C-alpha cells in the first residue's frame, strides 16, 4: 500500500558522508542511544550515492536549505542535526514495535520495500530501484528495516493486516458512505433570508426543481431544476461532504454559506452504494490516509512524552517541537575523513525532557 511516511520528507535518511566515528552518543531517546557511529555511517552511505546526494541537495536548495556545506567535503550543520532527529524518530518507532511484539511478515516486508522504492524515485519505481542499488548493502538493510517497522506499527495502530490487499476491502466494508454516489439538486442564492425561506418551503412540500428554476443564481443547474448529478464524497468540497453524507435521501440540508455572501441549498435525491471492484484504488488510498493519521497522532504523543539528550556539538534540542537547532557558530560539519560531528565549544550533552 502506497503511503507517505510521516518523517520521510524528501529523503529516506538525511545527509552526506563522513568517515568512521566515535561510538559516543550523538543523542539518546528514552534510553536508546543514537551513536555518532550511527550518524557517520548514514552520512557515508548517502555520500557514496552521488546521484541521490545531488538530487536531494538540489531539492533542499529550492526550499532555501542545503545538504552540503559551503566548501567541498563539508556538510550543512542543520542537515546533520536533521539526521540525528530522524534517527531518534526511527528509534521511537522501533522501540514501540518491539514493545508490541510486532513482526513484519513477507507481505508486509514487500509492501514496505515497494513504498521505499517509490519514495526514493519520487513515484518512479525504476528510478527508486536504481538509487537504492547505489547504496551500500548494510544501508539498504537499514532502510528496509526502518520502513518495515513503520509499516508494521501503522497496521497495528489501525488494527489492519500489514501490506495486505485485504486492507482496502476492510476499509471499504467499514466506511461504505465514503464511496456512495450522492445524487443531488442545488439552489444558489445571495440572501440568507431567501435561503431560509426556500428551505422552509421545500421541507413543507414545495417542488425543489420549481424553486431552483425560480430562484437559483447558478446557471448550470437552474435550467435543469437544480439537478447537479451524482458524486462521491471526495468530489465535494471538504466542508460540504460531511453535510451531504449526513443528510437523508429526500431531505434538504440547512443553507450552506459559500463564505462570499451567498448560500447553497442541497437536496439529496438518491444515494447509490458502490461496488468494491469500482473503487478499490480509492479504498486503498483512504485506508493509507487513515493509517497515516493514526500513526501521526501516535508519533506526536510519543515525541511529547519522550526524554531526549543531544550532544551540543550537534545542536540544541527543542522539546516543544521535537527539533534540533544546529550550533549557531558553526554551520558546517567537518570533512568526510574526520568522522566527527559538527564542532562546538561545549562538551556536555544537553538534556531536554518532552513537554
């Protein structure tokens, strides 16, 4: 199942290369260490994949940020800080997977791998495979492990099987109204008193089509007696879809403001249930979105409750938004041969409990 990972952003693991580094913690989260060696190895893996490095550096520069530093062999300190932050998030997920006793089966692993390739290749699986193949084997395994953990946890949070095609069908069965065709008529007017009056008349038995021809200012539907066709909820504006879904067949909803001084009156003429074979792809998308929402809520709560320490050479941890602000006096990490973190005058890690 394709989904956007909560903390994948535009690269799977962030940064460029270094050499072998110290095993001293770059950070800890709930007692789990993110060692300098972990960070350095990830930087080295990205640095070994020049096509990927160039692609993400270009993308970050378009956002006013940078991956590489101002001189060859250096790295933007904010980017390195982001590496550490990402690794802390992955550690949170892994620890939760272990705590719940979850295991990714072959179907889950394949789904995670497919999503990894799509994410790497910006939805181009062939390009994603090429970039993936250019990483060292041990980093490939690390990427797969991160994705498998997240897929397994998302599925468990949603109480759904991981990676199975049955997820879409289960979502469809549980949310039939999300796929039904709502056949409606509408009347558009520019006065609230008139809108209220028309709704009163329609509910008292007046013919809605006649009212539409008489009062509606919408030229596309007025001549057809207000008939606006049949549509699924996702085809309506997000503010109107719940109103349509919550109105019974044959009923007229309360006037809906268009936020421009006008009002729309909607009558539900019919509601046609969908067949799964016709909406399977949409069901898969909505199931993935639902899982992502559940996962995001879990991650936000887990981050807020976490206890974090960060070596100040990497920056200052801000528990209010779970970020690491890079060292203010040194914007670049050292060259790829040093294996050291960004320089700083301070040597005592900062402790920052979650809010």
